[in-house]
C-alpha cells in the first residue's frame, strides 16, 4: 500500500485555544470552573442582555503577556478588541469578542526537537457556551437541544502557529511542548478532555519539491494527542487521493470523527470578511506599558526546557529528564527532593520506577500519595549510608506508599538494616556450604556460575539483608578453602 509519503509533503499549521486559568470570566464576574450545574455560572453580561457592558479581567491580560513572553513573542504597546459576528444558539450576543488585527502577542516560536515552530500571533477572546443534543431523532417530536451557558465568556488565548510543521509527529510535539509551557507558567491546565485546550488543525499537501502551499482543510474536534495524529494522517491520504484522481482540494472546515476514524465536511471555510469584524465599541483599546511587561517578566517561572537542561546537568539522561518534565507534578515533587539534598540519579530511579508504577496502578497522583518528600529523602539517606540495601529500599518505598509509615521506623520495626558484621554472616555461609556439598564440588570443578547460587542462598537466608560486598568476599574465601 502506497502511503503517498514519497510523493507529497504535508504542511500543517495549528490554532490552539487555551483556556486561561482565571477565577472569573474574561468580561464578567462569575466563575468559569468546569463541571458546575448548567447555567449556574451566568450573569446579565454572559446572557447578553441589552445594555450590559463587558469589563476586561486584568488577570487575563497578565496571563496573555506571560504566555507571550514564554513563547518569545513581542507584546505590542497597544492591542484592541473586535467583534466577530456569527450566529450560534449558545452565543446569546450574536457576536464573540475577540482580537482581530491588533492581537496582544505577535510573533514568537516554540522549540521542538528538530526545529523552531513559528508562532504567528496569540489573541484573547471569549468562549461560547455549550449545546447538549438530547433525545431521539425526530422532526419536531422527541429530539431537542439544551443550552448551557456556563462556558460562555470563559477566557481563551488562541495561539496561531505558522505553517511550519511537516508531519503528524511534529504537530504532536508542538502541541505537547506548548501545553507543557502553558502548564508550567500556570496559565492553563492543559486538559484536552475537559476542553481546556483545543487544537484546530490546518493541513494541506504539496508535491515534494513544490514551493507553493496547497489548499488547506481545517480540522476541528481533535481532542487528544492520539486523534491529532490520526486526523492528520487520515487527512493527508484523503487529500493525496483527490490530487491523484486529478481533483482539487477545497478549502473547508472538516470535523474529525474519532470513532469512525475519518474527517467529514462541516462547512465551507469562511473568510475573515464574512465575520464583519469591527472594533468592539464597549472596550477601550488596551495600552500595555513596558513597566507592566517587565513586572510580568519578573514572575516567569522556570520553563520546561530549562528544567530538563538542569536535570541533565545534574546527571540524568536526556530521556529521563524529559519523562520527568513532561509530568509537571512529578517534576515539582522531584525538585523538592533535590532541594532537600537527594542524589539526582537515585531519586529519579526510584521516582520513575517503583513510585510511578505504584501511582499508575492506584490511579493517583504523587501529591495524593502517602509518600512525603521528607520520608522519601529519609529513605534515600538510609540507602546512601548503607543502612539498607537497594532491594530493601525498593520494597520499603512501596510499603511507605501503602502505609505512609516513617522510613526509619519501618527499618527498625522490620529489622531490615543491612548485616555488615562478619560474625553474623560467616556461620550462614558455612552452613550453606555444608548443606550443598554437591554444588561446592561442581563449583570447585570449574562451574564458576554456581557462585550466584551461593549468593542467592545467603540472601534468602538473611532476607536480602546481607551486605553484598562483605558476603561476596566471605563466600569466596570459604569456597576457596
Ligand atoms: P484563518 O484565520 O482563516 O483560520 P489563518 O491565515 O489565520 O486563517 O491561518 C490559520 C492557520 O492555518 C495558521 O495556523 C496557519 O499556519 C495555517 N495555514 C495557513 N495556510 C496553510 C496551508 N496552506 N497549509 C497548512 N496550514 C496553513
Ligand atoms: Mg481559524
């Protein structure tokens, strides 16, 4: 099966809508938390009552500026709001307040592994409400739709990329890295399933070697990384088949159907003039002083790429560093371990090994677990001092995850400290040798591998507590006698 990749190249540009993590809406005072009872987070402003006025939420501006700085954008001295007119049953005003020709952030880029993906712009806007289609199909009978306006007026930052991506993997990496940045700077929780981050995907194809872009389709309704990749791959083949048949791709908006695994036409693509944009008369243009920008810049936390580099410098592999950084809660927790003096490599091994496995099994986060940073560090200290062995430490950490008990107390209670005195280990070894004369003979006859057998027996006898170096040394001496 030809997948057309040897003949055509795809060109992808993404429009990511990030819901800003504010307490209240962008132009109204009610909250915008997900999952509230329908229509409880509304006001006359959200309902679009005649004569009401929007008031800009300053926190949205702060977050947009912070995002712009994190994305290497320019924050112009002035931006303004515009009305974008359209009819949606869940948009009571009949228009959306957005930013058209003077967005709050201009230019910028997001680093992915092989390139910088350009950011064209980022602008503030309000979200619409939600329609819930209910009941069975039927002309006027039992089918109906419900309108929930809780989400109407939720602040969004739309981040528009340049058409710089050339594969579904690059698109995926762009969205992943962008999402990470937004989470790290605390402006968006990045939850794709709850819709706090949505990506519209523009894709076109062109024969390899051609300079001009082809005609693009915009794909909506992509709400996971997996569907992003699937939708792009599907769309690539669909467009290639059209060209192969001598047809033309038409510019349109298409919907991704995750169950069917296909995109289908939703509507012809509007041009900007169809929206009859005009400056929002109820809001003044916004002047952003350089002092304001600098004040926000001073609050910039460490970004994911910087954090990953710091971990690499501390001794982690690039792979491990990225795995940690990609799970923000884990990374924050790990930072606390480092602050308390934990060895970088050992701590990351335990965190990404036993701890991650436990959390996955129990479906809880590190924050929800019973393993406190203090106790974790205590355990690592016991290991470092040689009080407990590595295997014991691994077992203990699971114990702590289950019970929350103090590491030191558990070691004492269960008698788990390493046995490091000869007088305790020697008799055990001598007994093992006496009991296994056949193996001893074979070992002396040249079967070196049997050494492991004796080590295993001794560990079994001491429940894994024998100091390994000492055990090896004594065992060798006894066997060589
Ligand atoms: P609109 O506002 O109508 O959606 P824009 O010009 O703002 O259109 O572009 C939207 C997105 O489409 C941007 O991310 C841009 O990079 C991308 N894009 C533009 N042209 C193409 C193309 N030919 N192929 C793929 N993506 C494109
Ligand atoms: Mg668009």
